[in-house]
C-alpha cells in the first residue's frame, strides 16, 4: 500500500507544532538541555532508553525549546514512526515523508528532523547517514532497543553520533512531578516526612512518568510489561517459548539486587541455561534488566563470576516479581544502581561493578573512572542490628584496603554522618537525601 502525500501531511500535522499546540508533559530540563548540546555538535543525536521512559516527550520538549529560542516552527519536523496510520515502514517511506514535509512546509536550508522509535524502520541507518552526509537536516533519532541502535551506529556511523541514554525519572524529577519543592538545605528538615513518604511511593511504584502521575499505577505497569514482552521481545526476537521467557523475567524481577548464574536458575525454573543466557541478552537489549559484573583485573574472572541483576524500574519489579521481607533493601539498592546508571550516561568514562573477594566479602558498587577506582558504595537499608552494621562496614573496609584512594559511602534508610576507622573515613547518607542530591 502506497500512502499519498496529502495523507502523510495530515499525519505529520498531528505530531508537530505547525498548526496545533502539542502536549509536552512535565518539563525535564536536564535531558532537554543535554539533547540540545548534542544537536549543536553537528552529529546525529541519539536518544535511547526503555519504552515509556519519556523519550517522545523529551523530543517534543526539545523541539519546543528550539521554537522558544527563535527557530521557526516550519523548520522542525517530528515523525512518530509508531503511528499506525503509516503503512509498512521502509526507507522509501522516510524519503516520501521528508519530501512531503519540504513541499508543504518549505523549511529553511537545514531543518531539525526528529525521528521517534527509528528501530521500526528496516534499513533506517543508511537513510539517516545519507541525510547527514548531504547536510539536509539536523537529525535526532530515538529508539527502545539498545543492541539494534548500538550495532548499527557502531558499524555505520562511528564518530558521527552522540548519545543520550534516558531512564525513568530520577527521584529529584519525581519530586518535581509531585510539585514538592525544597527551598535550600533548611527546607529538607521541614519536608522530611513528605520526602520519606515520596521515597516509599518511588520505591513501591517506580518512576515511569505516566505511572507517577496516574491513579492506576499497577494497571499501567502490567500494560508496560505486556508491551515490552510482546513488541520488544517475542515479536522482535521471534521467541517461540513465551512461557519460558516469562519465567525467566519473573525470576529476575523477584531477585533484583542479587547475584545470579544461569546454571542455578536452570535448576530453579526448569529452563535450560543456554536458553536463559540467550533470553538474558534480549532482556538487557530491551532495557528491561541490567546485569552488573564483578570487578576484577582479569577479564576472564569477570566473565565467569555471577552477575547482579537490576530492574529498569522498581515498580515494575514489584508488579511482576514476588515480593518478600527483603524487598525494601533490594528496591533501595536497585534505586541506587539506576541513579548511578544515570550518572554513567553523563560520564562515558565511568564504569560500574560490584566487588567480592575470595572470602565472599562483598561491596555493592565499585565506581571506576578511567583507570582509577573513585568510590565504594554499600547499600544497607537497616543498620539498627549491630551485627549487620559490623558486617557491612567490615566488607567496605576490606575493599578499601584494595582500593586505597576510593571514597567510602554507606547508604541506608536513616543513618547520616561520618565515622573514622584508622586512616579511613566512612560517610553515611540516608537514601532519600542521596537520591535528592542533598547529601553533605
């Protein structure tokens, strides 16, 4: 089926600012500012991340920011490639869309082209490269599949693209969505109760923008899960063993922030280790789960060691997995991991690991910046039990003896302050304060 240019233009009008005002949602200032920086480099700006993390809104907010800065509306084209009114997606359609836009809108010499969910188009990478090489547009693309984008960009567009990884909202953004403002450090004490309540909601129901603003949180979370499983997994990877896939997902979601191996999972869920390994790769490519490697100076040891599993969203883990008495601590650690992933998105030189020695002493996070380990972070929700506190501190100090220049941090529910242990100082920060960016 060939769609005519009048129908194409009607679709484009619905998504653009030319004739209508567009809903841009709650402003996310940092991603918008960062995306504008990437566009200004002259490279292809790439926005990746999980479905429903707000990529489309960030693209619209960026387009609107350009208009407010003086860019004519006609010089901005937003194309939502998941619009069901478009027929079979291919590069011919992309060309036809752009030609229709130029004919109807007569943009300036180099307009801004936003292509949302580009991975839906077979062969998109050659077309985008061609458009960039000829200088036909400033190009911004978004997608929900990590491997697809990284593979295509890595082979065809090396040195010609700049990336922004977008995750569900941070705790600071969550507070903004909820209308909670903190007036300086003094305002923290005044709003501590409200902040603690907000943290509980943030850990229980997660950080997908629509879920945060909805009254039907669990319904939306289940809908997101079905969307990812159907569109990003079963359909894209042509998976026949759908129930086996769901068993793997449920196991991981029930065991966030814990060490896992394919062989141990095989015994527990009756799915072969090879299948689990293959599915795990798909889950990571679709941004549903992340796997953290053990720190080691030996690559072989890194690859052979168990990996820690984290969900892209604590609310999704709570909805899909089985909850237990350890849920709060695991959700807290998962939230810290996601905060560190956001930090890593800003600093390409930052690497994340966990640490474990031959005596099974473990530290949750090792932060390595280029060649130097800069920080060790231990997450322990409740430090009231003296034995628990002693164990966590001993593990941290054990690692500190290896990484002598690293800063030491323990994140928990309430404890705050500093404590000296010989020549080492451990800093304690409550999770709500650390996630808010207000820790001393």
